[in-house]
C-alpha cells in the first residue's frame, strides 16, 4: 500500500500535504493555506486589519466608497468601516439603539452637538463626519 502522502501528490502534484495519523490511520491533512484555497477554488480570506483613522482629518477612501455605494450617511459609513455595531455606538452615547439608528439614517438632520458626541464615541475628528 502506498503512503497517503504519495497518493495525494500523484493526484495533485502541486500539493504538498502533511498527513497526520491517529491509531495508525490517516486522520488529518495539513496543507499550505495557498494550496487549500487553490484546491477549493475560493478567494483568500483577507487578513483582519484595524481600520485606520487618518490623523490629518481626511476621510479614508473606504468610508467614501461605503457612503456612495450604499447610499449611507457618513456616520453609518464610518461606523461600518470601524466595525462598530449600532448597539455598541448607542451604549457609547448612553442612548438606546433605535435612537442611534435614527441618527445615522440617510437624510437624518442630526444636530451639531450630537455629531460632535458621535465623533468622540467613534474616535474620529468632528471634521471627518461633518460633511
């Protein structure tokens, strides 16, 4: 009987599997991530990264794209970009989630003082949400 690794390499010569055994029988296959992605025909999962808040007061392209592509308010686009939930934002502001949802709705007329509080809760500069 051929070793499982030899059989796998013959069937898929580009693969370099490591076969792990349990009780003398093949139990697990370890592949390089790129080989796994190619094998299943999927797109690689992007590496989680912390969203960057520009210190110079500019708005990241991703935030602008979220606004334009989804017809979202700048407040919602920033929240989504930062990976913050409505519930979390409401808690940061000391209000209930439905009240916060109304503030970030497209076309909402949010007062300046409220926008200032939202900016602080998000950790962005006021000018970055006051557009």
